[in-house]
């Protein structure tokens, strides 16, 4: 759940360009920093230092930091476009070698993770026109991959294909959100395996999942009102752009009154993240009490995760603000996140007994990234079918039987 681009041993995260091309060099260094720290925690001075130049010299190429971000985002989009052109080029027989194409896409995700990640995470910091351009070009790439990869799936609707194509991009970009130590070749091979699983899924088969009753009554006072309001604002606009005064106004108090409950805006974020962690922990404890085997247990954990993710903004805010949490949290939340993910990894290892731990970790993070990426998109926030769809997609990537939600008795959490 933590952000770090150094996922694979020998992973090459910088693109090779002529040293004389200073603007491209600055874009490369900035992209690495934005991906590792988050846009809000990278300054122009940081970029200059990483590139070995002075701060003022950057303004010869870019008007401001936001312009650098846009250049970095579009650089990643261009990388995907080039990969798409190469991967989907017909062979001598006129056919597109789909297996090889998927392997090339996954190799790009491992060796250059920002190509698949940065453009998905930066919409809040780009202008509407810039976001429109990113959307136009990535949509075109998505359509090309959809037409090639799903050509044999005549049973799928256009909406299903679109959902699966987005899931493939999430799997491909998932290596940028964790620190698993695994060789490039092994990481690529595992991602290819997971993409193959996605290709064979049928989203319209997603069955409703049972509601998750609260394990205990949650407190409801001014403190939680502040957390609720802040979580909604952070989800809509991002942590950095929301002020304490706005949070106070949302609950009918002044900004200074907020400090009676939280010493800082960072403390509010930590409170939101702790609350989501508590919900996940409660649901995990309940899952262990009702599931009798690793497959059933992992399926219940998937269902509880997507219900926590879709029922409140807390978990999405926590995930999207992880660079802030890593700076201000005392380590408890990060430790919990790793322990929580570790439970999933252990279960995957029990289900696939010949799967090494690093590959199991890659699998788990790919499944989680599908859900987390989907909830970045505003259009998915109010979709009533989203919990069922995300649970289905995650179970598919994890290799769980599609019938698990319906064929398992007693899967309602207490």
C-alpha cells in the first residue's frame, strides 16, 4: 500500500535520452520524484537538485511546477503510445501476436512504472484542458488494446470490455505502489499471468455481495463529523488544496475550533486513515471467525475490502494520500497496512502452494490496485453495482473461483 517505484531488482525507472536534451532530463527527474513523493511534496528546488541544475534554470524550460507535471504525465502517455504501436504491430502473417503484446505492455509497467501510474494519479493537479488531452490520448490507447486483446470475446458488451481494459492497466501499473523485491523477469511473468486472468473474466457475471453489518457501533460526535467532512473534501479535491477553515465550515464551526479536536490538518488525515484501518481490522477479524478455508477467507476479505472502500471516502483518501502519511504518521498506520496486506499474501500462498512469496505479493497488490484505481474515478462513486463488480474483478485476479460469493454458506459478516 505504500508508494515506491523501486519494485524490482534491476528495474530501470529512468528513460534513456541524450544528456543534451535538458528539458527531457528535467521531465524525467520530476516524474521520478512525483511518483515517489506525490506532487504536493516535490518542489522546483527538489527537481533542480535531482537534475543537477539550479532552480532558476528550470524556468527556462517550464513556467511553473504544474507545467513540469503535465510534461511528465504526457511523457508517460507517449511511452504507452510507443509501446502500443510496437506491441500491436501485425506480424509477417498479418496477425497481432497477443501473448507477446501483453508481455511487452507488462514489461513497460515494470521497467518504467510511471508510464502506467503518473497519468492516473495526477488529474487533481492538471487543468481541465490538460485532463481532456490526457483522457483523449489514453482512451485511444485503451480502445486499441481492447480491440486486439478482446477480439475473441464476442460475448462481452462494450461496457464489460471497457471495464476489463481499465483493469488491465491497473494490473500493469500496480508495481508502482509496493516495495516487493522481485526480479524484472519474474515480475513481468507474474503480471502477464494476471492479465491473462483478467482477459477471461465476464463482468456481467458479478453477483451481488452481502451487506457488511458494522461489527460495533461507531462513535458519532464532533470529532467524527470533522473526519467525515474532511474525508469528503479530500476525496473531491485532494489533501493539499483543502484548508482547515473549509473543513470547519463544512461542519458548521470555525477553522480555529477544528484545532480543539485535531492539532493539524495532517492529524485529521491520520484520523481518517486510522478509522479506515479500524474498519478493515474489524472486518478481517469477523472474516476469520466465519471462513473455514483459505479460499473462502480470502473471498470474504475481498468483499469486506470493497465494501469499506465504497461505503465511505476514508480508505480511498488514505490510499491516495499515502505520501503524506509516510511523512507524518509515526509508523503505526504503515505497519498496519503491511500486516493487512501480508494476510492476503499468506492466503494466496496457501491457495497456490507452488507460488513464491514475491509473486503472491505482486498478485495481491494487483487486485487491490484494481479497486483503488476504480474509486479514483468520480463516475464510479455512486454506482450501486460497484462493490459487486470490484469484488468479482479482484477475485478473478486472485484466482478465486467465480462461484465463491454464491457457493459459500454463511458469508455475511456478523
